[in-house]
């Protein structure tokens, strides 16, 4: 038989969170002596010296920190990615994220043999997973009952089913007595920390051997299937596959009541028309779990769906495993949580090669729109056709023969800028599988603070400027293909981009002259303090003033009017972008728009009636 070793030092929240804080802020390997000094500064230096090192056991036990040398508890340690997630969730007081990270630890961390938090353990019993399974089967568990269970399985070599029946009988008879050798399991810090982090809960009742502890109701509601499919224990065998109770197999979820809102929606329009804003306000509904991605030219199927990568196990043997991508992950989450809405947002879908990124899962975008000819009983919104992908199927369903389908409680919303050049096109076969929605580019619902914001000191509002310029762009269609797609989006800028910095006001000599004179003094090292302060003010003001022309005017010159700039700009005076930007920045009020031709200027400043 093996030997269970569990952290015994501390499960106090402030101490555990202090440990995470130290490694989170360090971000890399940290020597034990330095760690101890920092921990003493956080929690006090009135404890035994050896206890400070042991306080890192719980974080390592759950996979949040690792030792450089597992056989040396005083070796350097560092935080893991899951540890960073956990500490960030703690800082944000995000209980759902804390639960997510803990659930992932329960699924992926080996709490038995050679765990970084208990390197001397050579048992195949995993106490946290065992506690959860037993508490589900018995409705609750006490610390004393759990100690009995661990003793019965580990020390006596019993089996789980018999041990659970014995505990049920003890509850009836009220005669649970721990053997002396079983008392070593009664102080179970990993269970205490799961309780204090809210993953487990106490119901206030007391029974055989103490308070009733069970999975917190909200945790059970979110992760029911995952919890029931946790690996229980594997005596004398090294098994990485989760235990699956045949009465609670994943396949049950195919026919459970499931949210039916699954669609594929593609929002398209000019840059800044409000596509992302629309998603946030119309599709990210309350109680919806949202995952957001951005496609780009280097994004691949492996990034999106998953890939097989080599992994070196504890025996230094190279194995290969499927590492799931965000699409597979959210498919799994949606499948095992049928009562929850899930939303996958793909920004800039045409900036990546979308058909290649989707690969064979492209077929899944065909969704059921009615219940005719649905002998399988799957709800509206589910993929109409299933595909064969054993790696995805194993991850999502726990069965590599299961046909893969997008569940009806998962929607995909994507955005596409119609003006983007040098990007991938979406073919008709791909587009027809989406509900296409054009986001209109108008000021009907734009906040007044933006629409009526004046552009610097010009006296022209953003709404007026945008309307005039877009009219010129649309009228330029003879010289420019898809002129409509080149329009300025109503959200192309923000209020802060338009704000005028009054430090740019100058005396009669003008800003450019004053600025150049101060620069000359600075170069010659003859500038006095007052002049230096003035120069710094001008520099800061120019940074603010440059935002609008560098964002808007540059776009108009380089993109919208690339092939016939004379349609907008006064090319008789300005024949390059550098001159145009300079003229705009160092002018004042309506003179800033002298860069445009007369017809445009007259539209921006119509004569008074």
C-alpha cells in the first residue's frame, strides 16, 4: 500500500493568499530564504522558522506554485499560470473565477503521487477528489467520516463501495469510532481551504463526527457533471483518465433540457461603426458566460481547436497529448452546463484565414432551425450535422467515438471590418452559415457627448465633420471601389481624441514660431527654467493635438483617398502627408481645415444665412 501525505501546516486564508502574493509579484523563481523574509513581513515573524516554508505546501498542493526540485522542500519555487489566475481572482474578489480555477485543479492536478505540495506521497488516492465524490454519494461528509474513509481505503486496503456503506450504517447506529492510526487523517488542510475558498460549504448541522460539509450548492449547479466525473482513487495503478460513473455518464447531457439560443451571427460594417459596442450591449446578456478571441494572420486551427503536443512525464518519458484550444474548451463548458448561456466572440474574423482556422468544424456552423426530422431529439440551435474528431470528442464528452456538435446553448458572434485591406476574404459557403447583420453607420444612437464634441478649437463637431467627409467618400465611388466601406465610423474616435489642450495657445508670433525658437534654445543649452517649462507644456499640448490628425487625417490620406487625394485635400498646396499633418497641428481654429479643398471647407463652415 502507499502512503498519503497531505499539507499539515496552514489553511488560513490570509497566510495562503500572502504566499500567492509573494510569488505572483516575483513572477519567477524565488529562493526560499527570500520568500520566508517576505512572508514574515506579511504575516508576522512570531512563528517557528520551519513553518514559513511549510505554508507554501497548500499552494503547491493545488498546483499554484511549484518547486524547482521536488525532492527538496527548501529549493526555489515559482508561481504557475493557474496560480496567477487564482491570485488575480482573489484580488478581484471574483468567486466564480476562484471556483473555475479550483475546478480545473481538481481535474488536472495529481494530488496523490509526488505532488509538489506532498512530495513524499506514494499513494494513488487523491483526497480532494475522494472527498467530493463521497460527499456527493453521502449527501455530506464530516472530517471524522473522511478520516475513516481515507484510513479504510489506504491503510486497510478496502474498497470505496464497502466503505461508503459502512459510513451509512455508522450514521444509523451513531457508532463511528476512529482507530488511533486513522486520527492522522482527521486534520485535512486541503478540505479546509476548499471550504474557506467557498468551493465546499457547511450547512450548520452536526452529525457523526462533526459538521456536515458538502459541495457548495452554486458550485454543484455549475459543475455537476465535472464533479461526478472526477477521478476517485486508483489503488496500485497510475490512471490519468477520470472515473466515469455509468449512471452519470456524459451522454445523459445530450437529452437534458438545454438553453436554445445557439446561432452564428456576423456583424459587419466600417471601422468604428459600433460592432463591439453592439455585442456588449445586445448579445452579452446577464448570466451569459463569454469568451472573446481575436483572429489575426498567424492564428491557426491549432490555436483555435487544439493540437497534439509532446509532454514529459515524471519518469522523463515523452508522451503526446491533445491540448484543447478555446473553441473546444467553451464547447465542453457549454455541453456540461446545459442551463447556462455561452457566447464565443470572434473579433476581426476576416483578419485570419477563417475557413482554415475552423477546418472541419466549419461543418458545425449549420444549425438546426426547426424540429422536423430530428429523430436524435437534439434541440434547435444544435449543429445539424456532427463531425468525427476523437480528440475533441474525448475532451468534450469523455467519449472519443461521440459525434461532435455545437450545443444549442452556445452562440458564436463575430465582427468584420468591411474596409480592411490585405486580409482574408470570407467565401460564400462560409458566410451563408452566419446570420449577417450590417451595423449602420449613423449618429442616431451615438451619445451626445461624442456626436457634439468639437474637434479641438475648430468649432466643428465630430458629427458635422464625419457627415461631410462620409458624403465626399460615398460620392467618390467612381474613383474608388467599395467607397461606402471607406467611410469614417461614428465611433472612429473618442471624446478624448478631440479635446483641445489650451497650452497650445501662443502669442502673436504663433505656435510654430514659438516652438521652433524654444527648440533652438534647448539645442544650444541656453534655455532658462521658465522657457523650459513652456517648452514642456507645448510638447504635451502637441501630443494631444496630434491624436486627431494622426488617427483620422492619416486614414483619409493613406486609405480612403489614396488614389485621388484631390477629391478631399487641397493638393495644390499640400502634396504629402507630412505637410498636411504639420499644417493641421500648427494652425488655429478653422485654419486647421485649410488642408481640405474649398468645397469641403465650405461644407464644414457653411455661410451664415
